[in-house]
């Protein structure tokens, strides 16, 4: 994931409740339903694990948003999953880099995450 507070190589997450203020009152449900969605919606580029993502977000929010979408298409889409498992996509291609309708659905589903309120993809900035 391309995000200022997540190390791309290790997957480490810079989340205060995990790293410093953990207590038994927090369970995994709290982490995955509350804390992680908040982190993904509102990245903190002033305390980064991924300096490149933080720098890009602070310098050019539109370019950052584009890179996040690129990562979604490359690593978190149905097509990427099929390529990783060695399957061909439904149109018979062997996984070229073209974007299919399924890829667009994957990105648009990110914006609907979280119910009624508008939720942005990992770090997507509003204008």
C-alpha cells in the first residue's frame, strides 16, 4: 500500500494505538473497524513510515492520489489477484497492463467503503 504511515516493504503500520498506547481494552475488532479506516482516510504525513508517500502528499496531493489509485490497480484489484494466482482474466487476456471494467469497479468500491459518508481511498484528498 502506498501510504505515508505504512511501510511498503514490511507492512508495518504507524498507528499510535498499536505502537505506544496499546491496552487490553482494544481488540482486533477496534483496530480493523475504527483505527485502520481512520488512518487510511486521514494519513499523517508529518509522522511517516513511508517518506516518499508523505513527501508526495504534502507537495502534490493530486499526484499522491494518482499513485494511490495506481497501487490499487496494480496490487488490490480483481485483475491483480487473478494475475498473482496465475489465472487469466475473463476476457481471455494473459494479464496485460490494460485497465478493464473490473479495475474501475475496484477503485470505485473504495470510495463507497464506510457506509453513508463519503470515504476516500487510502489518503485520497478532497479538493
